[in-house]
């Protein structure tokens, strides 16, 4: 009896896509308007989020179909994209991405390479188009007052004043005066003395937006400097959320770089494996992964020995053992369970991070730990060998190294920064 390849559940794929369109549209509307659907975003305005969800999901879809169509070209069984909807009021992008299931292992290095490179290349081309359109069609600078009317009293120089604790306190004072006029009973702090409105729900979105900024990369700098007709119209890192094409393109670059990390079975891992082969990739991949974790943890232990881990400031007496345990968990699978090697590597990385921070003051981005943990514990750092290990053609080698260059210009060292 001949085994039939699994069939796609079209209803499931369509359902997930439709739900993801809804969640990304809702999230996009919240970011564009600086309002929350729970408190002050009318449902009639949610449709505005399509300006974000259509380009963002368009890039995501092109990426996944790049993988899918290349797999079908090689007659390798693969599923249609599974979209992953995710919505958290006022603080999500509406999705956790999408993926396809490749049901058969590619037989050659070339197949691994072609399937791996097709997705990020296709998505990158569309992302560049979206960003180009967004930067070439920026609204007037005072358009921000439509979203943040509270900025208007500062004029076009609002950027010098609004991203500070003083501004939040001033907004609280104005909100308190308004509440008194409207006969609203104000809240008090834990001591029962000071009236505070900082975390009041109806302005939570404004507070959140003014305390999160977006990082930068080489490609975004190019668009800001050479595509935008007037540099004065380019939004700053605190307000880029409100520009749907720019935010969608920014996220696309972030996910492109994430997929192109040349480790394990990520798209970048497939590409690097195709370029240098199984034996070399097995040597290089753990080195790259260690560098990745090293960068993420720079500054976790500062020059005083204080541990800043999991968003908390900890005493070194229990913060350091906890951080070492985390590093052990991250590196254990890479070292294939070798206890002594994993302990030594964990201690070595921690020590090197402290020394670099102590002498240079450099800090990394602990947010990378989340993906690093998934990569180290779940996805794995190593790439499986193909049945045929023949080298790639010269054209594919050139394309592969150019795509590694795309990773460099798309990579954002600190994508989402909380607090000024």
C-alpha cells in the first residue's frame, strides 16, 4: 500500500488567517491611535488598523510562500502556512508569526539552502517596498497632534519635553484637575496620601507608547537619510508605532533578521549550512550561539556586582546562581548533556560578560534571552546532515553570502527599549 502524503486542512488554515487578520488589525489600530480597545478606542476606528495588518501580513505571507513554493518545486511535502494569532490589549503586534511544516527532510545541501533562502529573500523584497512607500509618503510633522493632542501645547519642539517623568507628572496633574471638575473620586497611592493617575486605565496606552522606543539598524538609517524627502518629517523612535507602513516594515526587518540568524535550523542556519557544509557548520554554529548569548547578557551583572535579570534588580548572592542556572539550561543541549563542559562554559560566559561591562560599560539586550532559550533548549543549535553533501554552485554561494549581508543590515541590536 502506497502512503499518501498528508493533506492540508484548508478550513483550519483559513480560520487561522482570518483570526490573525482581525488580531493584527486590532493591534494596529491601537498603535496607530494610541488608544486601547478596552477603554477609549471606538470599534468604528478599528478598521484603520488594516493599514498596518495588510502590509505586515502581506510580507509574512510572501515569506512563508517562498518556503512553500520552493519545497513544492523540489517535490518535498510541505503544509500551507499556519498563522499564529495573538492579542494582548495595548501591547501586542497581533501575531506570533507564521510557519509551514516541511514533512520530508530535504535530500541535498542545495535543497536545504534553496528552501531556507527563498522565504527571507522574498519577504525582504516586499518589506523594502513597504518601507520605501512609507518613508516617501510621510505626513506633516504636526500630524502627531492628531494622535497625541497633549503634545500640542509644546509645539513642534514637543520631543524635548514629553518623554520624561516630569511630563507624566504634569499629565497626572491635569487629569486630577479634570477629575475634580467632573466630580470623579481620585485614587490614592498605597500610603493613602498622594493622588496618582499614572497607571489609570484610560491613559495606559499613552503611557505605554511614551515609554517604549524602537531600536535602529543600518537599513532603517538608509531610509531615514536617503528616502525620506524631508528628514524633519521622520518620526522619532517613540512615535514610529503610529506610522503603519513604517511599523509593519520595521517588524518585517526584525523578523527577517531573527530568521536569518545563522544557527541551527533557522533559515540562516540552512543558508550557512549550505555554504560551508555539515562539519564546518557543526563547529561554527555553537560559537555563534555563544556569542549571541554573550551579547544578550552584557550588563546583566554590572560593575558593582548587582544582577539585573528577568526585569528585576537582584542581590549577587542569589542573582548570580539564578543567572548561572539559566545559562546552564541554555547551553546544556548544545553541549549534549556534558555537565562539566556546560558548567565551565556558563561560568566563562558570565565572567566575560562582567569583565567587558566593567572595563567598557557596554551593555547588551536581555530581550534576546527569550529566543536564545527557545533556540538552545527546543530548536537546537546544530543542523542535521543531508544525504548528499555536494557543494553549492558559485551563483548560490554568492547569493548566500549576500543574504548574510541582508542579516547584517536588518539586525536590530536592541529592538524594543522600555523606558528612556
